């Protein structure tokens, strides 16, 4: 009985992951507002029944997809911070470059999240969920950044403000870089701006 339950759980998880993978492709191609459950199911090779046994709506599916992506991103940032500590990084510029390398520009993901953010702005309840998710991501990442800055000799008076500023500059420069991916100046300015933000929201000591 236990073995059977484990098989069901594993199969269910595989179904969820295939639906999440399919949704990313569909949302990126069609736009969240124009995507349908049928399109996601067709892409994943499942029926509507399989969808509804895992998710109540496309919004719930997106939030699950976002959570999965966020976990991966946080893990990659933490790995970059560990690598910086191991390498004995002692300047802000190098630290910023390592962090940005851990969060690569992703055209597909940006298209999906930008449209969903616009959708959430029209829905107060969903907006609160999105804000809470973004705050949780920043709360998971900023302590490691703060610890690295402390090793470099800088202190962060307001970690929450630093987190919000980093999210803002990341989102803004992502658009610029994706609009002209072949322009090295855009990528250089991205590093410059993040470095300025880190310096502006931290002090020596």
C-alpha cells in the first residue's frame, strides 16, 4: 500500500512538472491573458482532468511556476555567494558581477512575468500575493548579500530598502538588455548601475 502511494505521489509530481514546463512555453508564446487551460494541457499531453487535479486555475499554475523558478534562482544566488566567499572576493564590483552571472537574462521568463504582473495589478487579492512572494524572495537573498558586503567592509543600514532597490534595478536593466541583446554597453551599464545601488544602500564600517 505504501509503495503504491509513493508511485502515485511520484506520478502526480511528474504531471505537475510537465504542466509547469508546458505553461512556461504557452505563456511565453501566447501571453498569460490569451492562454487557455486547453493549450497548456495540449502542450503537456494531458487532459483537463489532469490539470484540475493539480491546479484550480491558470493563476494558481503560474504561482506554482513562479515558486519553482524562485527556488532555483535563490539556490543559484546562494551558490554564487558561497563561491565569492570561498574566492575571498573583497570588492563590490566583483561581487556584483558574480551575482548577476547567477541571475542570467531570460527573455522567455521576462515575457511571462511582465504580463502576469500587469494582470495582477488589475486584481487586488492577487497583487497582495505577488507582493508577498517578491518580499519572500528578497528576504531569502539579501542576508547573504549583506554578509558578503560585511566581509568586504561595508554595512547595510536598511536591508529591506536594498532588496527593493536591487529588484527595481534588475527588472529595469533586464528590459534594456533584452531589447538589444547584442549591445555590450547595455550589459556593462547593468553592472555599473547595480554596483552604484549597492554602494548607495551600504556604508563603510
